[in-house]
C-alpha cells in the first residue's frame, strides 16, 4: 500500500509540473470522442494563397470552431487569417496569421488519428471547441471576366484582294495575357488559331467566291473571355480579264501603218500592253505599246518589212489578275506600182 500511494503521489507531482498548453492538445479517455484525418500542409500559407491545401486548412479550423465560414473556399482571405490567429493564440504560437512551420506542425499533431494503447485510448486531438473570433467571411477569389482588346490591322477596309497570299493581321492585348487570335471570314474561322504575337497569317482568297466579304479577328484569354474586332469589308476578285484581239487579220498587204488593238472584259479598271514579236524563233520583239490605261486599247504600227508576226495583248486588272490573248498575222509590203 505504501508503494502504491507513493507512485500515485509521484504521478500527480509529474502531471502538475508539466505546463498546460493554451489549448488542450490531447486527452486520455476510454471513449473515442474526436478524430480527424491527419492534415499535412507542405507549404507556408498566408493571405492570398489558394488551392487544395488552403481548403484543408480551412476544414481543419472549421471542425475546431475557429473558421466559421459555411464552406472551405480554398482561398486564404481575412476570415481564414482571423481563424489562424485565434488558433495560434490558443496554441502558444506567435499570432502572425500565417500558417508557417510551427502552425503546420501543430495542425498535423492535432489532426492525427487517436492511438489505442493496451485498451486506453489516447486522443491526440481534442474535441472541437466553438469560437466566434470573426464574423467576416472570406471573399470569393476574383474571377477574370474582362475580355481582351483586339483590332484588325490588315487588310484595310474596302481593300480589293486576290490570290493565295493575302495577309491577315491583328493587334491584341489582355491584362492576363492573350491565349490566341482566330481570324474569320464571314464569321467562319480560317486557318489555325495564332497563339503568339505577332498575330498574323496568310490566307488563300481563292477559297471564297468573288465579291464582298467581311474579315474579323477574335481574341481569347486564358479564362475564356473573348472579343471580336471591328470587321473589314473587302472585295475578292480572282477572275482574270477576258482579252480579245482586234486586227490585224490574216495576211496584210499594205505600205502604211496597221492598226493593233484589243477589247477587254473585266469588272475593274485594267492596263493593257500590246507586243509584236517575230513568229519564227528566236521570236525577236518588234514593237511594244507600253501601258494603255483607257479605251480604245489600240495603236498604229508599221512593220519593218515582209514577215510573219505574233501580236500578244496582256490585260492586268486592279486586283492583279492577268489575262492574255495572241494572234498571228503576216505582213507584205504592197508594191505601190
């Protein structure tokens, strides 16, 4: 009996000599009263942090009565900071409001599951105690809803376009960065999205019919916000002029200048050149009219002598389309006697 009494007295002295923490870290009981999955936080968390680890921190503080917001938002705001400060005060940690190494270690200990030793359960985490340190709720993390800005830089409005090498380009910017720019013709995407500046591509205008078309560019940011540029109304013309040579015909007997000319059918203004070459190799050039820009597209020419010649008429329209026609003829100098 004396030995048992001495042992109990010694245990009481040891228990009294251990400083009690500001908050119960564990309790010994024969009944399981509280157990949480262990919370391991691998980084320091502070105001402005976000992620799954912040949500786990909030869930832990919520079960212990510190974090009073209805749900774990995953965003470390004012309410989370207030809850961390209260937890740190109750656990003898500097109340800086930052979940640093000491705080994270304490949370890991308190969230560890109970351990049962020879029928005695040692609860490493105490039951939750309800606190109301702050009525503030964490603000919802800001969501980017601002669309990019974009303007079409090529082609210009009212442009006349043709061919497979039409340049489409745009300027785009966004506060969080432009993810890509998609060019469109008449509302349909052309080519792949351009994901880096300069936002430019080459477009084959022969893929659409001749006539009026609208070209736009659509900018997208990483959050999916989109903006469409002001459209540029352009005209596509991929049809070459139709050229018909008028005179000379067959064999010409003359001692005077002969008329060379051509008719052109096209929807836009054209420039015509008339060139005469020898019919036989090496097809020496004998005459060129230069650029003729108005009707009638004709000139007079006196051949250097008897011979066979080829007249070639070339017409170029405003869009750069080219049409040609050729005609062979012979010239014989008429004997004036």
